[in-house]
């Protein structure tokens, strides 16, 4: 009865309808209205079938009131939905709901009269009980008044006071216990707010309070619960500590460190932190690579997730390699930046603690029971800070080593030998940036990364260089040696391949920042630049790269105005430099001559440099430009990857070597087929090949086709770089295949280039373009020497110096052998010998008229000068080239004169005077054709003619001092000049002296 009363007191008297209205929304939904109940009861249904429907309902529907039936049914839906099946199942649920609702309605309607009757009885009983309660209360009050009047009043007062005191203490303890019981709610709120120090502080205070009330039985359970809560806090604290490895937040990390300090586990926290950093590196790189592998695989295959990281890296495709590498480095950068900021945080707080010790962070005496004096706590804090600093410093190398190993596995997991050059340069740039990060991170030289990228680079560069050499051979064999029109101010710095030279100080600093930072005392590190945001591995596209190179001239001219000015009247003085309008200045001494130079001489000086077109633009070909571009690409690779600098420079030298060897092979060898006949008449075609000068004339003249240094260089190139064997033949067992694979077949001159036509001066235009393009290439190498030297390892610098001193510097020396071939064929020296052989030299009177062969020779030179001018219309002939051509021609002509004089059988003193007259006539007319001064080998001829006048003793001294003359020429002097006035013994003596001089040459 008492239970019914208390129930009614809590709920109050309500009608059944009101009671139903107070039900929860779910319950209200489930109970139908009266009309529905009535309709349900009126609907005829088989009770047995109804019971079967109810029995078919799942047990889970009756499990608890918190059961979510909608979620349950949705989870049961199959992956492949069928509308018909869903509608059938829905009808089944409706039948079950209807059966349950009808059953509930029947029960409610069946018990409703009894419920109303019982409720009325309870109401009546409640009224009676209230009346009885009032009566009892009044009775007890009266009894109490009567009791107080007796002796119990004084004793009860004392007892109540004692009880009050006890109850007050008990109430305080109960309130404390109640607060402790509610602590877990507050702790959960504080953990959600990430207030770890506050949660730990509260938990420790609760543990301390619980130890005070440990005599209560409920406190033992509470103490165990607090200990579990503290362990849970430590677990969440460990999770919070791991979050700082990827995204460092100062306030978050400060809370975590304060929490660990309150726990007295700062050293343990540091150990855990390094474990989390190691795990973060592994998880980060694995997830990045896994994402790209699954993206490229294009299916949901889960086998990749079970792979090892090293095996996973082998599944990266070439197209996704660079984006994946970039994202990998970005993710690793975030981890290293977090570690860097962690160290900064500890440095700042160590300084603050050293200056003003913070009892909240510096020691744990305020949080935990003191075990020693304050001095002991301070010493413990110092030891803790020392341990943390040492641990952080040691962790730098460890973390960077983990980063290197992960990136190394990624680099070596893919064969990059077939990458495009630009893609490989991007890879090198990213790795170079990463190594720069490592150097700033822990001062490491990144040996692991250098070794791995060196392996890939050497492998890539060998294939790349081999392909480039084959391309260069193809270019050279298809090169027609036509002039590539470039602007007169052309510089290799204008090419895209050399843009890096302005940015090579630091790959992470833009040129504008470099310019500004050059004035500042210190360069800002990457961690300082991107401390607040950003990433050094963001792909930055240089807008300048998209701009087209503006190095080619329009139709060979930089402007129409320039083209017009080039072909102006050549006699005008308007374009003569001021220094040429002044008195002539000797180019070698710089002295002014006594006499002024005539106007004709000025014109001759202008003509000496056959630059009648194309202004003063550099002479180069498309192949030359391609070689320069290749050098730029190679240097760009060197600037990014220093460890393979020597290998790359060696390959750069091979590019120059092969170009030099090709130019020599094409134009410097004197192996052209020549006709044995004399010069054709003027009516014959110009393409006929003329008889060349005998080679022994050239060798005996002392000029030398090739200098010893150039000859050594060509031999070295041929032995180390040129594959002289046909492709189908084997080089023998002593030559390794790898060594032959590094060699390139000798190039062959294109059939489009004709070098046998006299009308084109035997391909002089092509020879000029080829030779001067080589000289231009050598000049560019000289310009780049300081850059190459800066990249070269110290131990390998002698190789670079030797390359420049023995190879690059010999480029201009090729002019002599190449242009000598033209000079030897441009003038018919054989015809001149035949004409000189027909001259009678044993005359008895002094002649005033020179011989015909002089005029023929001068006509040859005039024709040569004319053809030289015609060639200059095709290509600019620089002054050094024209000087070499004229020097060769004049030198050969003078040697031919001496050879002609040496063929004389009889000669008188008048004949010797005629020789001098012929030679002076030749010199006078020749000086009008050329500005070359002094005339080459002028003394060679004059000395030989004057030797006809020597006596026997002077002739013997002459033979010893003048070894530049051949044995035949010296023997002729003895036989012809002295033979008439010396005896046979003296003649034999002189001839023996000549033979002694010639013997070492044999």
C-alpha cells in the first residue's frame, strides 16, 4: 500500500487519457487512438495467425527502450537493392506492427475498467490516509510537548548537540565523497577540452582526498576508479603528444608538457615523443605512396596495404613519380618542421625556467608529495632539462636518418634511366632541396641521399649522355654547315638552359630575393622562411621559362635597317670608325707611323675583314647551338647534384672533343682526291679539282699541318672516344663491351657538303662556318670555366685544367690545317713551277722586265681575292681567318718560288738579278691585294737568292745556320752557284755537310 501511495504522490492522479499523453513520443506513436483501437478490434482476424505474426518479430525489438529500430532495419538492407523485395519486406513489417498494435489495444481495452475502478479505490484510500496522518501528527505533537516537560529535556539537549556535531562532520564527508563521485564527469569534460594539466591536477587532488577518507568502504572503489582514470588520461595524453609530430601547435604542446610535468614523467614523455616521430615518418610516407599506388592501379585491391614500404615504392609509375615525390617531401617537411618547432619551444622554456623557475613546470613538488628539499627539486629539474636537450639533439640525426632511408627506398624503387631530362632535373631539384633541409635541420651532409641519388644519376646520365652523343653524331652527319643566324649580341645566358646560373646560390631562394639578400649579413634558412606556413617543396613555375627565346635574327639580320646599312656604298666614310680615320696604328706595337695612310689603304683595311653581311654576329651552326644547350643542361645537373660533378664535366668535355674531332675529320684532313693534271683552262668548268701542292713542301717548310699539342689531343680523342671498328665487327677479346659501348663511331661528312669545287674555294664557306663555330664554342667554354671550376671537386680540378689547356685552347689551331687545304688548292703552284722551269737564267745582260710567271702568279692571287669576296657574301670571314688564308697562300707561293729557283741548272749573276726583280715585282703587286704585314717568308726567298753570291767559306756557314731549306735546295746552291769557281774536293765537302744535316731527318 505504501508503494502505491508513493507512486501516486510522484505522478499525481491522472486520467488514463492524461497518462497516455505523458508518454514519450515513441510510446505515444505506438499506442493508437480509441477509434483505431475500436477499428482494430472490429477487424476480424484469426488469433492464432495474430500470435504467429507476433512470434515472428525479432527478439532485438524487445531488448531495450533505447533500441533504434530504423537504424537496425537500414543496416539489414542488402548491397544490391531490389524494389519488390523491399516492398514485400515493408508489408511484412506493417503486418507485424499491426498485430502488435492490435494486441496492445486489446490489452488496454480489456484492463481499462479494472484500471479505473482500482484508481478510484486508491484515491479514496489516499484521502483516508491523509486524514489518519493528520490525526497521528497532532497526537505525536501533544505527546512531545508533554515529554519535554520532564527530565528528558536536558539530557536530550546534550545528546542532540553531540549528534549534531557528528552529523555535521558526516555531512561534510558525504559532500566530499559526493564531489569525488562526480569527478569523472568533470574529468571527461576537461579531456574533451584538452585541458590535460587541469584534469591531472584534479585527479591528483581527488586521490589525495580519497586517501583521507579511506576508512569508508566506498572510497576503496573510488580510489581504484581514480587510478584507472589517471591511466586513461595518460593514454589520451600520449595520443595528444603524437598529434604534435605532424602539426605542431604551441598552446597544445604547452598543455601536454605541463601535464607530463605534473605527472613527473618529462623524460618518459621525451622518449615517447621520439617514438611517435619515428612512427609518424613511417605512417606518413606509407600513406602517401599507398595513395598514389592505389590511384594508379585504378582498383580497390587491398593487397597494396599489406606490402612493405620498399616493395610498395616499386609500384609507382613514371607519370606519378614526381608528384608522389613532391608530396612525400612535403609530408616529411611537416614532420621535421614540427620537430624543429619542438626544439625551439624547449629552448625558449629552458631559458625562462633558468631565469625564473616556475614551480608549475620546473618541479613536481607542488603536485606530488615532496621527497626532498627544494634544492633537490631544483637539481632534479636541471637534470631533467639536460636529459631533454640531449635527447632532442640526438633525435635530430635519428629522425633525419629515418627520412633519408625512406626517401632512399623511394628513389631506388624506380628505374629513372628513361626519364625525360626536365623530369629528372625536377627530381634532382627536389632531392637537392631536401638535402638542404637536412643540412639546416641537423648539419648533415646527407650521405645516404647523396649516394642513392648518385647511383640513379650516374645510371641516368650514362644513358642520357650516350643518347646525346648519338644525336650529336646524327646532327654532325646531317649538318650542311650553313650559318645559323643569331643576333650580334647573342650570349649563352639568353638560353633557357643557362637560366639556372643566376639562381644557383640556393634553389629555394628566388633571384629577386638573392639580390636583396646579398646585401644582408645572413641568409634566412628554410625553417625561418616557412615557420608560419608554406612549404619549400611547392612546385613553382618560372614565368620566364614560358617566354620564347629571342636569340635568332630575322633572315640573318636584326632589322631591315641593319640589312640596308650593310649593303651601303662601301666607299663611304660614314661607317669608318674614328680610329681608322686617324693615322694608321700598328696593331702589335700601337705606334703611329710617320706617314699617314691613304684612303685606299683604309678601304683595304676594311676589306681585310670580309664582313660584308650579317654584321658581326657570331658564326655558329644549329649543331653548335645544340651542343651549347647540352652543356647548359649538363651544368644544371651538376649544380643540383655535386657528387657526380666530375662525371658530368667529363661528359661535357666529350661533347667538345667529339665536335672538335668531327670538324677536323671533315675539313682538316688532306685526303681529298686530286687530279694529276695541270690547271684547266679558263673555259673549263670551275668544279674541276686542281693539282695540289706536294705535301713534302708543306712539311719541309716548318709550318706543320698540326701542332704537336693538337696532334696529341686528336690522338687522345680517337683512342678514348671514337669507335674506329665497323659496327658489325668485333673489337677482339681484349676490349670489354662496356668500353666499346662508351665510344661513338667516327662521324661522316654529309653528302650535301661539296669540298671539291674550285668555284666555292673548295667549300670555304662551310669550312669557315665549321671552324669558327668551333672557335665560338671554345670561347663559350672559356666563359664557363669559372662556373665549371666552382663545381669541380678539389681532387679532380687538374682534369679540368688539363682539358682547357690541351683541348679547348687548341680549337683556334685547327684554322691552319683546315684553311691550308684551301690555300694549297686555290692557287696553281704546279703551273708556276712549270713556267719557272722554262725561264733562262744564264743570261748575260741585266733585264728590266720581269718574267711572265710573276704575272700568272699575281693573277692567281687576284682570282683568289675575288673568290674570297664572293664567299664573304655567303658568310662573314673574320680577320683572323682571312689572315690565315693569305698567310698560307703567300707562304706556299714563296716556298714554290724557292723550289723553282732550286730547280735551276745554270744561272749567271744577271740571272740572279732577274730573280730579285721578279720577286720584288711580286711583292709590290701583292701588297696591294692584302693588308697582311709583314709578308710571310719574305726573308726565306730573299735569303735564298742572296746565297748565290756567297763564297765557299760563307756557304759552309750558311748550310749550318739555315736548316729550313731542303737538301735539294742547298745542294743546288753548291752545284750551280759555286760549282764554277771551286774545285771538286771543296764541292764534295759542302755536299757532305749537307748530307750530315739531312741524315738525322731520315
